[in-house]
C-alpha cells in the first residue's frame, strides 16, 4: 500500500538521477512535497514511445481510465495490485500500451496499530537514494471541455517481512537496473518483486503527517527517543495483517 510519500528534490536533480535530458523537454515546475497525497500533481518519469527518451512530467495521483465517464473515481485508484493489473479493466489498457511510469519518491509513509494508537512510520532506501516506484499512467479526455487529464497509480506487491507489521502490501520499488526494462518491455511482470527489507530503513514520525494540510520538512523526521521506543515496541507486537 502507498497512500502518502515524500517528493522533495528539485526537478533538475531527479532528472540527473533518472537520466532525463532537459534539452528534450522542459522540466516541470514542481514544489517540494513532504506529504504527497492523492489528487495532487506529482512528478513521474515516462518514456516517449517514438524516441525512447525519458521525460519528467507532472501527473495527478489517482488513475482515471480512458473509458471513464467522469474523473471522480480517480481518487480511489491510487494503487494497483501488480499481480492483477495486466488483466483488470481499470489498468489493462495502460499496462498493455506500455503506459508505465516511474513515480519518484524519497520515501513513503505507512501506519501501524489502530485507533488512537495508530502510529505513522517513514520508510526510505537505506542508501538514501530516491525510490523508483513502478506506476501506470493513463489519459482521459473530458467530454465537456476536450481537455486531457493525465493520471497515475502506483503498483504494489506483497510486503517484505520487515514491512509486514505495517501493511501486507508495499509499493514496487524498482532496483536501478530494472528501470529501463520496466519502461520498455512488452511484459515486465517478472520485475514485480518486493524490495528487500535489508535495503530499507524505517522509523516512527509525528502524527502530524495524518493531516494532508501539513506539508513541511519536519514530517519525515524521527520522533524523540522516548516516543520512538514506544512506537517500535508497538511495531514489534503488531499482528500479521490478515
């Protein structure tokens, strides 16, 4: 599962890391996001179908299929199960047409517990490199205005054991060497794997992240040591997701 994430680097820096040539297409003007949420416009890397060049684009989070009657359902389609996306009507055409993208994330949030004890955690790569989350995108034309809306969803997979106390699912985090194959192959299903837990760091963060209106650099910061100890104990005793 992935419902919030961080995307705070400048577009030019993402372009350098993910081999986007700014001479081929202008980089988007995107603000830093420390609590990126569904329905927001966020940066993704897409492959141009004719030239093969990578472009950095702003797309709305929450996929609206091309056949949708309106755009209202997009907020519900923020994630797609990688095991079923190639055949599920909402995502099938995007998968088969290679409308795949890399969702750029410096880390993501997940929650442990329930009710008043629901504790948010921040997860990032141990090497601190931005994550390349596998995604699908689609274009929807508004019949009333003729304008195009381009949206995306994040592909998920069964969680690595390290993350299972938080949620049974996790986003597909592509190793650097799999990015090109994911964007270019006709069928990259074999690349849909859980990222190894030893390559991830996680720590508890403030419950301020629960409110989308909060979006500042302090959100991914660890809570004080005493709070962290209690939160990690909660994580250690959390039951396996059903």
